[in-house]
C-alpha cells in the first residue's frame, strides 16, 4: 500500500489511515511493519458470493493528510 501510494513506510505509519468496505465488514488489514494489505481473517467465497460468478471485495484505503 505504501508503495502504491508513493509513500515511504515510515510516512504511512505517521499518518492516520482507515480501511473501509462497502458493507462495513473488515475483510482486510494493513500490516504496519511491511505496508502489505492482507486478509484480516479467513474468508469463505461461497458464503460471501454464493450467487455471483465473479466475486469481488472492494476496499478503500483512506489516508489522512495531504498527498
């Protein structure tokens, strides 16, 4: 995430940030030591997208401060 935003890892750690999803469920988390976006817990595709052929989980990364 830090690399995609063009920030150094330390800059990402100093800013306030939030992860937001469409339904308010936290499917992802950000590892502060590495800047990697990872799944927050085990996800079940059949449960999340049982009637949809293409399963997509959208997530927004909100970083405080000017970019």
